[in-house]
C-alpha cells in the first residue's frame, strides 16, 4: 500500500501524544544485554527486490555490504532495506539516498558499532530532508530504513518505519523491529487487537519516517547473534501479504536464496500490490555454509 505519513495526525493526535510521552524527538536505544559471538562464523546471504504486480516503479532499495578492514578477524556485514515514499521518482530517490549514505558512513567508520549506525541514520535523514526541502520534485519524500550491522560477532539494529527485521532461532521467528505506524501504536496501547490491525484501513500510516522532518526518532539496539541464526529484513509489501508463520516456515525449510524467492513469489500470487523486498542472512560455522563464494562484496538493488 502507499505509505502516508502524518496526514491523519489530527485524527489520532491524542493517541500519538499519549504514546510518545517523554521521548518525542529523541533516539530510542532499547538496552539489551547481548553476547558476542566468539566462534568462527560466516554468512550465507541473499536478497530480492521485486516491483510487484501493480506498481510502475520499485521504490524499495536493499543492500548487503561486507565490510573490510585489516583489523577485522571475522566477517562483518551491513544489511539494509528502505521503502521510499513520495510519488514520481521521489520515493525511489529517498530510499536510494538512505541506503547510499548509511553504507558510506558505516564503510568509512574505523570500527563501526551502534553509535555509528545511529549517526548514519541521522546523516541520511538530514540529506534526504535537505533534497526534499530544496527541490519541488522531491518535496515531502521520505523512506523507511531498517539496518542490521554485525561486526566481529556483535550485532546492532537501527530502524525507522514499517519495514521489519526478524530473527529465526531454534525454529522460532521473532520480530525484532517495532512497526512505527499509528495502528501498531493502537495495538500496543490495547485500543485494537493485532487481528484488527491486519485489516485496519490505516495500517500503512507511518508515525515516523526518514527524511520527512529535521529531527528523527531512531529505534536502535544491540542484537544477539548466535550460530544458526537467520536474520530477515523485508518491506511491508511482503509482510502485509505473508504471515508470520509462513515466513517462519520458509526460513526453516529453505536456504536464504530459496526463501527470498519463495516469499516474493507468495506475495505476488496474493496480488503483489506493493513493491516487495526481502534480505536474508544465515549465520553459522563456515563448514555449514554454502561452498559457493559470493562474487561481489557489495550488492545493492533498486529497480526503477
Ligand atoms: Ca511499501
């Protein structure tokens, strides 16, 4: 569905104000004690971004970047999904800018961690807002952004909007990101149920996005990474049409590449009314991973 932001603000203002409470305008760091993965590990990665069956453009961008430095003793990777909004070419431009800037900030950091990820999001927000403010063609553009950074066995997530990050561990799928939508806030506050939210007409109204305002609230937190974990990032074009259980089953049963294909295909068969993007990363001992090495260190997609 087309994202909308804030245009229903008045309708829900009392709800938003009660939810936002004291943290309006600040970054939210949800402290979470995590263990560093110290064993030898590697990744099998895959992603797919599909225009879907209805849209004329793909406004999603996705990227997997392996980071290199002589100081690293273990694989380091940055995974990103961004879902742009704004009409014409603006949404496409916003998600591309987000991916490009976040990658640049992380790639040039000497030892990137949670604070660099937060900084990367703030810089991307600033750049998108500036372009939108100075160019009528891009006025009002914005994007969601969900990132997973794993460096030397430590993981961090940063997130804005309603793209999602999941982790499959011991065959159980957990959603690690929180949807930044008015409807998700209504569920968290007990106003409607999760089932009602799935069919709510305003379920795609975001209460924050990257690039639409000068200030940005970012959800960022450490993420526990263990051997056998599968991380999956996706845009709402996927999770609107494919259930939690279906995502879980596909990650259990298929390789990252096969699960990306399966999930995108499933969303297309159910209408594919939005762009569909999926990133999947399987972390395990090198002996358990695919023997086929990646041909490129950085893979970015943005279908126009
Ligand atoms: Ca979307």
